[in-house]
């Protein structure tokens, strides 16, 4: 890389690799660490799983933290890449992404850590009975899940703005913009069905898994493999 500023293709590929860090880190934390240790509605089983695999539980927190650090960088890189389309909309998209994961998601990790601190039972927590600490630990993990959903509303707005920018950018195919816009609907549907219409929450969760997987993996791979689309005019004749 030469010059004072990296090329759009270099910035895009950097964003792609960082996006891969986000997908792997967050996927490991939510899908494997918490996914295999937390038993919904069963405080005792959850406590036993966490204490038996404390290293995995701590690794899940670390993986999430790394993903959120990478997310802050991706927000800035996407802003720089898409600023020529609309500086205002690009800045708004970056702001919503920064609030969603680095801010809300980062603070929400306190709930993850609180569960382990409660189960450890040291210091003032020794005043609680083991069953009480187990119940509080599960409550902290449930609050963590709800924090994820609140962050999801901000991320959904980010994706809606990002989809608009991608659709209008010469650097990316329109199909990516459409996929990202659909994923925005998925995130917003998941969050609002959970809090407003709980009976529809499973539908919202399924929708976000399908739409987000397609959109974010596609965007990540495009950024890594292609970087950006060439905007040089094609020769005629």
C-alpha cells in the first residue's frame, strides 16, 4: 500500500477480514459458548455447565469483546467507503452500528460476566444461598439475551441505511444492498416481536437467522474476495 491513504479496495478488504472476525467471534460466543452451556429455564443445570467449563464461558466473553472491537473498525471503514454516496447517511449508518455492538453489546457483556461472578460466590455474594446465586446467574444471562435484542434494533437501522448506500454505490453490486436491506427487516422484526408480540418471537428469530446469515456472509465474502467493483469505464468496440 502506498500513499497517504489506502485505496477503496484495500479498505474494503480490511473491512471484510474484520467482518470475518466478527462473524467467527460472535458466532463462537453466542452459538457455542453460551449456546452449549446455558439451559433455558434451568438455573441449576446452567450453573453446573458453566462451572464445569469455566474456561469456555470466559472464552465466549473474550470472543465477543474481540468481535465488538472489530465492529468499531468496520463501522469506520464502511463509512469511509460509502461516504461518496451520502456523507450524512453514511455517518448515520456508522453511528447506529457503533451504538449497536461496540456500545450496547460491550456493556451487555457485564451481564455475561455477572453470571460467573454470582456462581463464584466470593465476597459479599457468599451471603446468598447457592440456589439463589444460580437463579440470579440465569437472570443475568437472560438479561444478556435481551440486551442483544435491544442492540439488534440499532443494528437493524444500521443495515437499512447500509442497504440504501450499497444500492446507490458504484463500488458494490445492487444484490448486496438488497440482501442487507432484507436483513434489516429481520433484525427489527426479531427485536419488536420479542418485546411487543412474544408469541411471534420464534418467527422473528428464524427470520433474522436466515436473512442475516445470507446478507452478512455475502457482504463479508464480497469484501474479502472482490474488495470493490471497478468503476473504470469499459472500452466500447
